[in-house]
């Protein structure tokens, strides 16, 4: 859940993996347009132990045109990611997926990228693994609340373990 809803501060530049573990799961999925790091960690976590450091070891500077800031293609990337992680298609993750899906559109609208928002809505309508229909709006708010709770419990656990 933490990986799916972006509660784990994660970028490819902050992941250190033993070569044997990397090779044992086949490395990154080069067929994914986005979310390669998250999908990689989902597979890695099924076979190996994952640990988080306690310090900020990396400072990352993103350009204005970096993929992390680009809204175009977010829905297609999320749909592909969920297709590769079937556990996320269960009811346990429905609200989080509603939140992420609608958030992908709302961010584009909030930044004045109406053309991108319309393209993302079209991509959403074609998506095979993301929630659809009017329930997405109520699911968005439930997912946002669930994400906040996860983020708070993760932060609390990190603080407790640091003590």
C-alpha cells in the first residue's frame, strides 16, 4: 500500500540493491512507461527483505520537464503498473486506485493543462485495470483519507524505530 500510494519517498537514485537480488527478479521491467521503480520493489519485496534507511542520503533535483512532474501519460502508466501487480486489483486497493486515478486528472487541471487533463480522461476510459464510473469520486476521498493514514503510520513507525 505504501508503494502504491506514493507514501514511500522513492526514486531510482535512492535504491541500493545487491546484484544477486536484482538479477534474481529480472531487474527493471523495461516495458513499463512509468512506475518502474515501484513495480521493481513490489517484485523485490516478494523474494527479499527491504529495509529503509534513517537518513536523507540523496538530494534530488527535478527539472520542470521530468517525468515525475509530467502529467501526460500518468493514467496509462498507472494502468500498466496495476496490470503487472494483480494484488492491486482487489477491493483492498480500490479506494487508493480511485484516489490516484482522479488525482492524475486533477493535477493536470490544477496546473492549467486542460488538454492533458482531457487526454488523461480518455486514457482512463480505455484503462483495463483502474476503477471507473461515478464511484470514483467517493472512492477518491476515501483513498485520500486512507493515504493520509498510511503516511502518518509510516512516519510514526520511522520515528519510533529511530528512537
